[in-house]
C-alpha cells in the first residue's frame, strides 16, 4: 500500500505547486487553474500503451508503460523541477488519482519533498467544480453592468477592478466579446470544462459580503455556456445602466474591432452569419460600406439595425432589474471617464446607497 497521503479538492491551495501528470491533450481540455503540466505519458505514448493493453496483455502494457513513465519523470526532474528547494511541496493528480500520479509522487517523496495525491484525481476535481458552480453563485451579491454595444462595459469592469472592487469578467475568461463579431484574433476560446474551471476559481475567490460586478450576458459567450446557477442569479440581480453617446460608441468599437478593419474578408464571413436575420440585401449593403472604407457609417448601421434592437429585447426579457436600473452617464471613452463611472457604479452598490 502506498504511503503517499491523499487530500481533497478543498486542500488545493495548501501546496506550492499543483502538478497535472495527464497527457497534454487531457491537460488542454481542462485542468486545475494554475496547475503545471508534467505528463508522465504524452499523447502518443498513452495511446501506444492502451493499444498494447488491448492487443497483448496488461502485464506487457505495465512493463512498457513503467519504462516510459520512469524516463519522463527523470526528464521533468532534470528540467522543470531541478531548482525546487528541500521545503517545496507539490500536489500531484492524474485522471483517477491512480498509477500515473502515484508514480511521480513516490519518486518525489523519496527525494524528500512534501507530496500528496489529489484523492479521486481529475474526476473528483470535476465533480467538485460542478457542485461549487451550483452553490457559490447563491452566496454572492451580484451587480449587473448593462449597456448597449459600444458603451464600454468591459472597460468599466477593468476600471472597477483597478479600484479594488470584485469583478467577474466572463468575456475575459471566455476569450470572446459575446457577439457574432466577438471572436478574438489569435485567442481561441477555452473548452467548456476549462471555462467552468476558470469561473469556479473566480467565484471561489470572492468575499460574500461585498458586491461582485459582472456584465449582463446571454446564456452563451461565443461557444461556451455560462453555468446555469450563475445565469439564474445574475438575471435576478440589481442592474446599473451605462450610457454614452453614439459617436463615442462608434469610436470605441473601431478601436476594439480594429482587426476586422484590417481583414475585410474575415468581417464579411462573420456578417454572412446574419443573413438569416437580415436578408442578403442588407448584408450586401453592409459589406459595400466596408469595401468603401465607410467604417463610421457601417458601425452606426450595425448598431441601429442589429445590435441595439437585439440587446434591448434581450435585456427587457431576461434581466428583471433592467427597466428600473439607475443610469450612469459617460462623458467619453478615455480611462479617466471610466474611472469616474466606476466610482459612481461602486457607490450605487454600497449598503447605504439610495
């Protein structure tokens, strides 16, 4: 029987380093946020050992696997962990908390480091995340930041964070701006499981007695879904409405979507996704404005004909506090403007406000 201790997900923060020894593909799909990837079998090696197990025998697979695991652990010791001091501690996990993590934990323990395995491995961690995503939102006091497209809700959240407020930026975690044009260049979205992990980590770090500011979102942010319990609590929470003039909105959107100005083919491809809603003639008109470089007019038409009607319908239908929400007016889109708006929004969330 192994002498390596096991700990639960509640103890993730007790160790200097959390080490994920699963294959790179497993790690890419989801992992404990902040965990270091140190696979004891890479993707090809894992597949080869699995095939050997099925086609030859369990004994042959274990023998070949042990040799690969030993070599990979040695490589990690000589590289990633070569400079770790005597007092360093590590929590190690694999899929089920079994042989892969146990092999590395045994070697590390023999060296003299304080080591433990995550009880139940990644599977237990995933169950923990899902349970926490169901429970945590109900313990927090959310304040919903609303505002039509181009009002700078993400910039306001950043200003609130700089001012020391608690902020949940779902679009930052999802790597998406939440609209048909919202994909970010060179920044693929996380998997749904990884998004869940990132949201869980953020929620777990908030103090229940203070407001948590979050932008009003639909159920999906790009390809990922906002957890159901969080969505339900957000939709019932108090709102604040951010307002700014149309000219400032156009200027802000041209800044944030500059990659489309530089790649009209990509813009056209995304606009084609709206054919079912607006018809081919209107999409052709929008594309003609882009081809002519009439960016201000294109953005104005997109706001008037697509974004604003859709946003206002969705907010009135889904967020109970939207119609009666207090309004905060922005004088412009500079950092100082958002700092002033953040102070006003934070003041509205104080217990003695109003």
